C-alpha cells in the first residue's frame, strides 16, 4: 500500500515500550482537532489517525481516535483483554490475520504496534463500509458488536473534530444546492430555492453541510406557518430558515449521531454564517441560540434573525 504524505521515523521509547512509529503528516483533511481532542488525545497520535484515515476516503480520523480511546485509552504497546483481543486497537488474532496492515512500512505486521494497529483498524472499518457515512454505524458495529459501543464511538468522534467554515455568505450558489446529489429537496423547498426566496446564508450552510452529509430539506418558507407558537413571525416566513428532517438516510432524532454532529459543527461557527437559531432534539447540548423542545424532536431547525 502507498500512503501519501506519510513519513515514518522509528524511535526507542524511553518507557521501555517496543519500537513505535512517529508519523509526520501534512494535514489536508477536513477536520481539525477540537479543544477536547487536543486535551484528550496525545498529540503525536493525531497525525497517525489522519494518515491512516487517508487510506479510506470518507472516513474521519476522529473515528479512529474514538475507538483507540475506548479500546485501550490511547495505549501504544502490548495489551491483551480477558477475551483475547490484543494490541492498542484490540484485535482478535484471527481478525488481525485477515485485516492486518504494515502501516509503518518496516516489513512486519504487528498486532501490538500502534501504527500497524491503527492502520489495520482503518482497513477493517473500510472493508465494512466506513467510508460511506450511511454505513459508518454498521462498520463500527462490526468492529464491536454493541449498539452502546457504536453510540459511544460516534458521539466521541463528533466531539473530537472541528470543521472550518467559509466566512462569506456567497460561498454557494442556489445552483450548487439544486444540483447537489447529497441534498434531497421537498417540492416546496425546491420551489423556494428556484425562485430566489431563500437567504444566501441558508443556501451556503445547507451546501456546506451537504459536503459531509446527505440531507433532506423539508421546509424553507413555503409550507411553514407564518407565526411560531410564541406568536412571533417565524424566520421561515422571510426565507431565513431551513428544516432538515433526514441526515445520512436516517430520520432526525436524539439517537441520530450524524444529526448531532451537524449541530455540534454549527455551534462552533463564528461570523456571518453562524445561525441565530438552532433547534434540535439533543437536550444535553447547550450553546447560544440552541434549543430543544417538543416541536424539534424530529428535525434540525437552522434560522437567521436578520
């Protein structure tokens, strides 16, 4: 296998661990480490996850980091579980025999080597469809047959990454949104976009979200009531709001990790593209402009006040 932008330097650990590889990587991925990632993850491991993720287009490095954290707390050497799983990413020997990768190019494939282990985990995940966001949850389940494990991995992964967002509202055109294969529009939503009713910031954010997720947009202006339950005029009425009902093929709900990651990404935006309103079903998330109520248990609401 060829790993672009990957330089492996072998060094001897001062803690008497086996030889391990330090990876020098020129970052080019979409996700930057969040503050939580920088606090939680040993800094030398982040480039390793990034390099490994490049071998599986569509897989975020943060998923590898989350699995590593849950499996061995970012262990980098020999480890064995009560069930016989081994190494930093906890492979059964039979699974490693099938999916093991020589990640550091030293001619050996070592289950207890952190580089080989992380690259091998990537290989296993990718073989199970992890490069496709609609199949990622299933791929993680095949890594560890537990729905609780899947939820924990994906929620932790979402907290480890931050997306860069364009600073201007002219980032995307209406045609970008209308022709995107990752955006499914209701007839009402398509009408509003085609007739120039929708605020450029809404168009830009939806287009930006669609670069990483498949989304179904139900309502922009047409089809939404003029007033909210509180009696004020809705931002939808002015074409300054959007409702997303499905993310990556799964209806929005509090168990939809992909929808949750969108909310977390939007909550970190600064500048003109930061929404003033962000309704969602995730009651444990708290940030300015965010809210959860009975009306927003099944969709994401993105709105701009002016």
